[in-house]
């Protein structure tokens, strides 16, 4: 099959998939005579039999209105028997489950499945519950609708396009007597739609969009007779999401896509909340959206454009009937006119068909089409270059990844990922060739990569290194190893900040301020350019002004130089503000108590984050470390493990902190690595040596025995005082090396909750073929007593799994579990402990009375100190 035929075939697939505009129909999903088309289950419960549940007046009205909208032929036209509406009178738990079951059973591949809930909710333990008409507060664990009730139906969802909407009031409205109800864990709904991320297996299923109109910790808002969420949702679904600036492509196409819908909701719900909210908390209302990146389906029609689109499709049909246009081109035109394509050449071809439908000559269309198709041919040299960029990753993983995997398997994963990213089906001959990947020879792998890249042709989403980036990323993803990743150039800049703790920028931590619609400075980083310039925590950045690009080159006279932060996402702001050291950026800041904004022109530089924190900051922003100055009990919280760079890094900072405490005396120490994700192996080995001396610290085992190596301390350690190490379920990697080493040598009491279980070691190195970086597992580590730490290894080895051997467990009698509520309270209290407050504001202080795990550590150390005395 030549390239031209294949590309035209891809366009024809688009046309077949969407079909012409038809009221009351969506993408066909007929399978074995099964009814197909969109299906909706809409549940609105605002009145309850249990007096302990307050009414939610807008719930029924919102559900009715959404049902009316979706069954209206102007917008979607769902057939009456495929649009189930359940309201306060009949929305029992059993009825809802049956309706969802019927919806899943009545839909097939590419059909649109909409499930929407409006009402009140609560939690049983920390499980989210939805109050149905027959629910009671007292028996909510048995009578409410829970995620587990929907799981059987959603396990049967295969290739449907799923839109799951929730406008559920979780805060207040429930009289539980003396019982305290905690916030629900809405992550259960994420698992329902996208699978359990802890399984570390395949990618989340695409074409599933989950929207929480309001997070569980916020109140819903009312706008007129409806909730704010429905009001904004209705505007989006009736066409506003298909208008600039939300529409995809160069103009509205008459369809509201999942991406357009999510973009509209994320922008307009906060705008609405700021307009009608009465308190700061209400004004901060922001939806939570999941799956927008991978969802490519459309939801409703935009009536303002559909008649125009339909008229053009009809005009194309008339040309075919009159013998002026070939039928295959009409099919191509239908697909391109019906929905905006993503590629520029397809969009240009769409414009050509629009001109043809509006009365233009067929010859003009054919000429323009021929030029576009000719421009898609990829030079052979480019395909060869692509193969040379991809193959080294395949070879290296084949040789060095911890688990043996063939080159053919790796290449097959890359090929599938390439076509998935291109949003094209894998051609039949290539699909057949990779069905038995282990049998692929090296020459055949090269042929398949060359053929795949050639057939996809020139396209902006695969320009330059993008095709290789996409393919290599898919190669890594196919390992099903969450710790083995490929980073392109931009991604590496972000990730390297976590790994190295050193990055070029101004040195501030920011978040969105939804109330004032700007960027709030959470804290400057000590010693950073922003810190020295006088940026304070609480400052609101309203503008970013640029003079040069990221490399330091002057911007062209017509380039945009001033960026308002209104509506700006935090990630976009970070990209604007960071840049090469010694290059300027100006931040316009509003400060509390000042009428006029301030302008800070800051020269970027390398910023080193602090990873060793103490009890409280002194006036000079250095740390004090004593929890109990009288008993000389110290406290060190380690944020992450950064490798040593001169006198900077976690190890040098720890040495300084210990020296500061030892001068007046140190009788006991708490090392807190809770929520510490790990970091540098070198750093943690050096740190362990401080406490255990010339003992075994950790053993690294690779694929072959020749790669095994045991790290030992190089100097005597200080064993003069007892230590408690605090861990929890988010203590991983280097945190586990530290806690396991000190535990195995009896040097510390390990306390808290079982650790994460990441017992693998990753090789991180530049991938010069694309200027990216590779990070992959090439070994596992074992603490001094040789036990398994790695959860993945435990899952793969039945004997380890039976013994439940993974992670670091607290010492006997020192497991201290936090309830969900206690964990939320601890996170809330501890979140700002390391922040630098503005002048005149009180410094945050570590408070054991708000942290029962820390309090237990102190009590234990007091007992040990007393015994020693």
C-alpha cells in the first residue's frame, strides 16, 4: 500500500466513523444487531424521606433540564427509551444501579454513554456515598449508592465514549448526631472510570471524561433556579464551548467535543463562582476534570453552526449525484466537514471542501488536494533519521533493563504508541507483523519503523524529534514499570528539579488564587533571586513581563511581552517565569495593604531548594532543630534526597544541622521522612554513614551477579544518641533505604506506617539522539538483612507475595496509623511549615500536639533518655 492511498484511507475512516449530521444520532456503534447511539442516565435527588438529610432544591430541576437538553434534536437528540431520568420520587439505589447496567448493556464501541448525578452525598468511613430517595444517614453504608454498586457495570465498559458528571453537595446538609463524618475520598470515582493506578499496569483507558462540578470539600452554588454547575454546563453543551477561545481548530465546527467541554467548564465555573460567591471559600469553587487529554469524542451539536455544516454536506452530496464529484471524495468531505480535524493539512483540505460546497469549482478542490497530498511525502532521509533516534533506546533497554525483554517487544510497543499518538489506526500489515513481536529480527524492526514513519508522512504533531519522542516514550510505557520513564527536553527540565533540587528560575513557589484570579506566592525559596529581591509570601502576581526569550535573546518588536495572569494555569506561568540564568523577567505584584502594584525586575539564576527542615525558622531564616531544648531532643524533616554539589545538597545540610545540635548537646533525634519520595542513592548512603559508620548500608543487585555491589560506610558513625525514624505510605526509595538500614542495625526505632515499597534503582542518563533523558530500572536494592523492599517484585514473585514481604514496616508496637481525617488534618497543619513568612508575620512551628505520630516519637525518646540516665 503506498503512502497516498493509506493517508486517504485514514481520512475515509474519519468520515465513516462520524457520518453525516443526523438529528438524534451519534457515532455508530452497532454490533451484531445491537441498538446503538447515545445513552444517558440522569439522576437528580433533592428530596429525601430521611429528615436528617436536608433538601437540595436545584437537584431535580438540574436533572430535568439536562434530560430535556440531551433529548432535544438540536443538541443531541437521544431517543426517549435511551434517556433514563430518575428523580426524588423514584431514584432508589436499586433503580439507579439497574439504569446504569442497562445503559452499559445498550451501548457498544464508539457510542456515547452519559451518566450524571445531582444531589447530596456523604461518606461511610471514607467511601463516597450518594443519597438516593431511599437512603438514610444512620444506615448509609447499606442504603446509599456507592462506587462499589457501579463497578460491575463499568467493568463491562469497553470502547464506549463515557461522560461522567457529578454535581454532588458533600459538605453539610446532613444531621449525623454526635458522629463526625469525614470528607469522602472521591479518588474512588477516578478508579471507577480509569482503573486503579496502584496496579501500575497499562495506560488509563481513553475517551472517558470525569467532571466533578464541585470538589467534596467545597459548597455548591446556586444561580437562579439551577445550580451553578448545571448553568455553566448547559451553556457549554448548547454551543458556547464550540466558540472561541474554547473551540478546536480555526473555527467552530458545530460540535462540542470533550476537550472543548472541559476547557469551558474549567474556565467558566471559577468565573461564575467569583461573580456570585459571597465568601472567599465560595469564590474559590473550581471543578475537577479527569481524562480531558485522552478524550477525543464529541458530545453535543452547536445549533449555531450545524445548519451551515449540514448545508455544505448536502451540497457535496448533490455534486456526487450530478456526477461532478467522485463518491470517495464525498465520503472524505463528509468526515472533514462534520468535525474539525486536528492536522493543519487536513484543515486546509477542509477549507477546500468548504469552498467547493459554497459553489467553488471542482477543479480548484482537486488541484489544492493534490498539492496537499504531495506535501505530505516524508523524505527517506527523515524516516532513516527517525529509526536511528529510536533504535538505541530499544537496544539499551534490551541489554540493561532489570527484566529481560526482547527488542521486538520493545519496538512493537513503540509502534503502537506512535499510531496512538497520531490518532490513526495501526495499518493491518503492521498490526499483523507485531502480533508475534518476539520473533521480529533486527532488520524487520528497522523495516517496520521506517514504514510506519513514512506512512504517517509530514505532520506537525510528529515534526522534528516529536515522532522519536512519542515512540521512545511508548517503548518505556510498554515496560509497565511506573519508575521507568522517558523525558523529552521540556519534560526533563521539570523533572530534573525534583531529582537535583536545582533549577534555573527566580525561586518562588506559586499556586492559583481563584478568588483574585491571579498567581499567589506561597513562599520564596531561601537565598533565591526572588527572596533577595523582596518577594513575599502572599504577594499576588498579576503580570509577567518579558524582555528576552528563554535563551536570553532579545524578543522581536512584534512579539508578545506582557502576560496577564488572569486565567493562567500554574504550569504555563512556570514556563514563562523560568529561563536561562542571568536573564531578566519582571513580575508585577499586588501586596496586601498597598494601593499600587510593585514591579520586581529579577535576574534569573540557579535555585537550590531546601531539603532539610527543622522545628522553626529563626529571624535570619535559618532553622532551629530542638523539639525539647531541655532534654535536647532534635527534629529533622527531610523533604527529599539531593546529591551533593560542593557544599550544597541534603547530606551537607544534614551534617550542618547535626553539628548545630551537638554543640549544646544531643540526647535524641527524630528523623522525619514521611511523604519523602526518595532521590539520590549517593546522598542516602552518605547520610546513613553518619549514623551506622562502617557497616553495610545497602546492596544493589542487577540482572547478573557481576553487577551486584554492597555500599558500606567509609568512616565511623555517631551512635551516642537514640533515633526515631518516622515513615508512612508515601515514604519511598531513598527514604526506605535510610529507615531500613537504621532499623536493621538497631540504630533507630522505625515508627508510623508501612512505607511505599519502591525497592528499585533507576539509571538516569541523557538520550543524546533526541536531547531527552532516560530513567529506567536496572537494579533492585536490599537493606543489610537482605529482605525485599520492592512491591513490584513481591507481586511478580509468588513466594514473596505470600509472605507479604515488601516495604519497610514499623518496629513491633510502633505502628501508628492515621485515620483519613487525622491524615487530612496533619497535611493541613504541616503544609506551610517550611514557608518563609513576610516580615512581621509569625513563623510556623512544628507542633507535636497536632501530630500524634511525632508525639509518640518524642514520648519514646524521653523514655530511652530516662533509661540511659
